[in-house]
């Protein structure tokens, strides 16, 4: 299903870039941020909008003052009404593994919803308009484990920012062979400053 979604996204992008009639149209994109969002996410969104030379899209940022999904969706309504609708929403808020009210509304009204959160939404297979930027943690973990085995490493260090990073490393941590008295994996927490 993910491959099919990716195919449709690529097809749409190719059609938009190549269609002469669409070159004069500008598609509105929204960026949804709150206090739990990484500051760099908003900066990247604003840089993307500013650097758009072809003017095929324009964007607006919504800085939600609340964290709960119902209040966020109420704040989002004026942002998308009165001929100010959006064709896509880049959602930089943490997902906590659920498709919240904003996600549900995007899927209900066929608005493309790109979730930037690390935790995949549990109902992603049913939410046809929601796409996750990051692959599922299990897939990342398996990729790391395969890479480490293919490179033949017997010792390595895992650098991490916070404890949630371990979710993406379960395959490496749980399946890596350890010899008695030998620590093959060293863990180092990075200083946020």
C-alpha cells in the first residue's frame, strides 16, 4: 500500500511540473506547528515557501497555541475557510501513533496530510490521504541491523538524543550477539546544547 501511495505522489508531482496549464496556478499548502514541534521544522517550511521560484505553491504557517487535537482542529478551521482552503497540510506535530482530529478532517475532505512525526499512525492503512515522512521504526531498526551485519562490525557506538530514539533501534539492541564480559554496543547520549 505504501508503494502505491508513493507511486501516486510521484505521478502527481510529475503531472504538476509538466502540465503547461498548471504553471500559472498556485496551490496553497499549510504548515501546522505547536510548542512540541522542533523549531527547525517551521524554519524549513518557511524556507521552502520562500525559495519557491516557480510559484507553483504558496504556504501559510499555523502556530497552534494548544496541544490537544480538538482545539487544534478548531484553530485550523478559519485557516482553511473563506476561499483560503489548502490542498495539502504539512503536520509537524508529534503523532503519538494516532490519527487525531486534524488527521481525520484532512482524510474526510481529501486534503493531503503529510505527518512528520516519528511514531507512525496506527490507522495509516485506512487513512488514504495521510502520508508519513519517516518509515516505521521497525523498518529503520531492521535496516540499521542489516547494515551493521553487512559491514561486519563487532563493536559500535549508538549516539542518541533522547530515550525515544531506542524505539527505532530495537532490532539492533535486541538481536545483536553479546559475548560474556564484552560490551559490543556502547550508548552515548548527546548533549542538546
